[in-house]
């Protein structure tokens, strides 16, 4: 199991960076920041690579949940923008029913998408951030949905939870390679080697009860949600069928980043 040195956030466990580790920046756009931290930290621990992990959030975002504590525990983007990282992870956000221009930190998000080209070696965008970043850079063309895609789907042998109001039709890839997807739910995993970027429309970080909690929340809110597909067993209990995919995906992603880092170091020494 890998060691994760967390420099800030709700899960902070160190005040220093460890130079022998991979430096990963995680831009947390979720309102339940502490829970999202735990999800990603648990997932990254299953990799083979020790990591120094830093959390940040957009300075221009008006926080509604735990605002004061979040600002105390997190770095804002402007505070870390002069730093360099081996990898960037950008979480999803419950914004896929809004037009991009209605997102209060849209300009800053666009700036981060551009910034990462010169300050990170690899980038992973998850759910809404994948949709948004891919649109900004012309990687693909997605569109909003009136009915939520909710459930666990297997495409190209990758089993992934999904919870989104957008889709990227398979025919709408412009400058990306679709690694996984289907006509039913659109592109799931898209890569662009030129930009060293991966766009994942699902949530491999989700824990076993996350979709159930979302379903209950939406039901109580009167949204009449569809029951998550391929998720509950015959006793109406959530089943975890994606852990193997999640562990394998992140291990391979971090292994690839490690090899890139080694190649860069070797080039500098020659």
C-alpha cells in the first residue's frame, strides 16, 4: 500500500513535501470536500506509488459549505500557481445542469486548464471537469441531458459508477482517442496524448454507498430520480463491482507518470 503525504485539507497528515514522491495537485470542486478527499485518498493508497498530495480550490468560487474551514485548510489556485507538479487531478462538480458561463469560477477554471499545460506532466479530469475541460480545448463536443445517467456501467471491460446530466456521443470526439464508451452512455474514457490528459466521465473514486446516498438525496428533494442501474442487488443493497477497475486504473496512471518523471530526469542527466 502506498504512503500518501497530505500537505493540507481536511485529511492533512504532514507539513512538508517529500521530494522522492510523486507530487500530485488535486483541485477539489465538490461541495462535500472532506468526503471527496477521503474518497480519493483511499483510492490513491491502493496504488504502488508514494505521493505528496496537495488540495486546492478556485479563489473565485463562492463557497457555500464549510466556507471558513475550507479556506483555512485549502490553498487557492493563485497561491500554488507558481509551483510544478507531476500530476493534476480535477474532481467533478454538481454543475452539469448549468451553462458553463453561469459557473462563478468559469474564467479561473479556464485559466487552470491552460496553466496545467506548462506546470504538470499529466492531468486527469473527472466527470463535470472532464466535460468542461474537453469543451474548452476542443477535444470533444458534449451536451446536457434532462435525465440523469446514474448507475454502474461496464464499457470496454471497465466498470465505473456514473452520476451525470451530460453525455459525450461517441461520434463527437474531435481531438481525442475514445478508450471506452457505448451508445447508451456515450464516451466514458478519452485520452489526448498531445496534452498529456485523460478525461473520465465517471467516478472511480465513489465508495459503495455513494450512489445510494445521491439517490436518496434526490428522492427527498422531489426530483423523482431513476434508480441507479446495475447497482442494487436483489435485496436492494448496493454492490461494489468497480473496485478492481478503480485500483487498476489509478495504478497504471501513476505508473505511467513515474516513468515519464524518470525519463525527464534521465534526459537532464545526459
